[in-house]
C-alpha cells in the first residue's frame, strides 16, 4: 500500500515540476559541460547570489517596508479603537438611561437640583416652549460648569446649542450664558 501512495505522490510532484523543453535542457547541458570546474563554480555562485538578490527584492524588502508602516500606524489605530470603545460604552449608557424627558417646570426644577449638587446657582433659568432651557451663571467655577454640563447631557439628555463663556478675571471663574436643547424638540 505504501508503494502505491509513493507513486501517487511522485506523480503529483512531477506535475508541479516546471516543464522545460528538452531542447533547452540539451543546450544548457552542452553549455554546462563545456565549462571547466572553476567556471562552473563561479556560474553556480553567481546564480545563488542572483536568487538571493531577487528573493530579497521580491519578498523580504516589501514585507519589511510594510511591517515598518504598520508599526508606525499601530499607535494611531489603537487610539482610534480606544475612542470607539469609549463611544460605544457611552452610547450603551445613554440608551440604558432612556427615561421620559422632563419638560417645563419639572425640567427647570431638575436642573436647579442638579446645579445645587455641583455647587452652582443660576442667575437665570427659564424653560422655553420648544423644550429648550436658557441659562445664565455668573462667576461660576469653570470645572464645576463643565462637570454639570456633562451630567445634564447624560441624565437629562440635554445638549448645548448655544453658549457664551467669558472669563471674569478671577482664577477659573466664568460667566456662562447658554441654551440647552432637549431630545424631543418640536415633539408634543
């Protein structure tokens, strides 16, 4: 049985072997045999060097260049992946927090409570008919304002549609005039 498998394997390998015309083989054999051993060694060494050069140029160098390019781009791709994962997690959090959006007085009261939790007090806080809120804060710490806006975006699903923030001269104190828009503007 082994002999039959070897014969089949030999037949397959024979099909893969390049078919060189008999005339070319004869011409090469005549050329090769006409050379003395020193010339044969030089020609053989040259052929090996030529194969190595072509192997380097066709296989190794392009792979090396591509590897270098990928190594150079990898940090940016990892940063993009981290940003996408953060955005996906935030999107999952936002979809999990979907509750009925507040309107009118209930919205202004929720915003007043939220401002108080951040140590802020609005100079003016007024709900408008299109589920928007106009807000004014005077001499508020910028860090508290930024944290409060992040919480309002996540909890009340309000986004800033217009804002004017001006520095008032004291360390990190700002005056803020902003319009916050609810998610279902123009709804009921």
